[in-house]
C-alpha cells in the first residue's frame, strides 16, 4: 500500500500550509510508515492511504516518487 505523508521539515515547526511538504511511502500500515520515516526527524502532520483513482491522480505528478520503493 502507498501512503502519502504530509510533513514539515523542521520537527519543531508549527504546521503552516505554505511550508508543508509531502512524500509517498510503501508500507503495510500507518504504524509502519511512522517507523520508516522516523530517522528523517520530521514533523508529521498527516498520513493518508492513497489507492485506486487517488493513487492514479498522484502518479500524474512528475515529482511522484515512493521513498522506499525497491523497484
């Protein structure tokens, strides 16, 4: 499954929409996503499962890249 993680780069930063970044992570659960991104030391705002049409839409973005994808 692919999850979209919305985050701030500075773990102490108060979430501001204009500074929010996103990454995509392949994992089996939200808990696993948190473990995968923990070493990045970021402030996670939200983790969302993306699938079906939503995933197809996200893949249209040229910057779409799954962080821990082995393929």
